[in-house]
C-alpha cells in the first residue's frame, strides 16, 4: 500500500524535538484551532522529497494519507495532489478539485490550506467566469473552508485580478478568528504589491473597522508614512 510506504518513510525522518515544537506552533491544545493534531517531526523539504518519489499515487491512496493522524502525512498527500493537478488534463483537474473539496475537513491547518488552495481551487477558477464556489466556501461554518476561499484568490492576484480578493476581504471584516484576519491581510498585501492603489483604496474605505491584525498584515509593504497614517487613524477611531 502506497500510503503506508509513504507513512513509514516519513517516520524515518521523525524528530521528537521538532514534533514537540510543532504542537505549540500549530496550536494543538484543547480549544485551539489545531486541537489534537500530532506530528512526526520531519521537515517540509523531507516531506517534499518523499512526495516526489510517490508523485503518481492514486486518489484512493491520497485519501488514506489525508485521513492519517499525522500532520505530515496530510501535508505529503496535498503536495502530491498539487503536483498532479499541475500536469493533469482538464478532466483530471475536475476530478482532483472534486476530491479536494470532499476532503476539506482534512485540510485542517493553515499550512495545509496555504500550500494547496490557490494551486488547486484558485488555478481551477482562474479563467472561469463563475466563481460561486468561493462564496459557498466563504459562507461555510468550517474555518478551513473559509480560509481556502480567500487564499485561493492568490491565483487571481498573480493574474492582476483583484475583484474576488476585495469582495472576500470585505465579507470577512467581521470574522472573529485571527487566522482569517491574517489570511485576508496577506491577500490584501499581495494585491498591493501589484497595484498599490487597489490596496490603499480598500484601506481608505475600511481601515477603521478592519481587525487590527488584518490591517497590520495588509500594510507591511507600505511606506512608514503610510503605515503610520493608517495605524494612527485606527487608533484614534478606537479611542473615541
């Protein structure tokens, strides 16, 4: 069984110290977003090396990996899935998208979302007019599907298409989770790299109601003067 072979090879790279650190880094404590997740303690480059060996793994085997208790097994499955998507026919891409969407509950930490969502969902929708899927995910009760929605727009941003990024960031202005504040701020910053006016236009409209983390992430690449302007404005608004 390919999934079991992959698991065993990842276990060879296991590092108990790294595994323990990952428990804190990925917030696995009770009530935290990664509650109960466990780690082998291998590095991402090591995981990618194993994925490269098994790049032809079937979807059935990847399903087994995604259902594995170890975080790195799920990571390896997604690395393989992204690689397969990049080389797939249109028909096969549709199959991979459907498979991915049926397993979003196992794409269950921010690193797993960030490495896979824009390279699968984003690339799939990039040339399509109908992007209803993003808003269905955004309205989900599952945090990971909501993050998939906004991070998927990275593929559009790289194509100088910012409309859905802005719409989703507006939709998530009132979201309560820090992981969504960070994701939205990141996407806004990426949009600003390509068109600063797009970013500052959004900030001018929403700076006073943006979660502070979202605002901080979004303005990271602006000039010190611009950063100060937006942060001071928000501070004054909060103080009133």
